[in-house]
């Protein structure tokens, strides 16, 4: 499950618009929004692409953002 808060912060910190990220990933902005909101899951290639786009190279940061454990 994606850590939506951490992902949104990373996108904001990089200053890249959602529509540009979506275009780079080959998905619609709406689809990206659903995935960022945690309503749909990212596929492996999208996680890899987002890490490149957002310059996420640290494994711990990748795990924190894209592999967050759901807490009830």
C-alpha cells in the first residue's frame, strides 16, 4: 500500500505537475490521482518510473513510500 502523504510530499518537493508525471508514466492524470490516493495500486514499472522521475534512490525511502504497511 502506498504512503499517500509521503508520495504527495515528494511530488510537491520536486515541483512536478501531476499531468507531467502521468504523461511520463504513460497513464492519464486521473489514473495517477487514483493511485496516489491509494484507490488503485501502482504496477512495478510505474514505481520504477516514479522513482526515476522523483529522484528516489534510497531503498528505505522507496519502501516507506511504495510499500507502507496498512495500519488499522
